[in-house]
C-alpha cells in the first residue's frame, strides 16, 4: 500500500509534472532541469530517482567536462496506471514497450483514496 501511495503522490506532484514536461523534450542533466525550473538540484535529483525507480524515466551516463553525470529522459511518451481495488495492486503500463510494472502494496488501494 505504501508503494501505491508514494507513486500516486509522486505523479500528482506539480514539481514532478514540470520535470516530466521537460524530460519529454530532450535528455537533460538534473542541473539543467533544476535551472530551468528554478528549483534546487537536490530536489530534482530526488524526484528523478523516484521516477526512475518506477520505470517512468530512464538515465544514461554522459561526460560533462571532466565529470561523468547522469542524463535523464522519459521512458515512454505515455504510461497508464491501473488500480485494482480487489487485489490491492497498481500496475504501470508503458505505451511503447507494453511493459508492466506491478506494485504490490501491503494494504488495499482503497485506503489510498480515503
């Protein structure tokens, strides 16, 4: 249940939506995203790592000057989130790859909507 709650909270967060809007357009470094949003880099990195853990964005490593840093991009242009109230599970389906990620919460998803 906690995973489902975290995912819904993450997706509905205005900062996350702004990050996803930028990630649709091009691969970007967290510092680039933070600069365009006028937000702290640590906030952006935290959100990107959470999105990556759910398979919503993906990262690759790139050289930037003398450093090697992560660049992020949207995994797919569209995802669908299915909520199963009877079994208490959330499934994420990506449009292009038709890949499913199942989150098995410890409690029923109904509690999420209370």
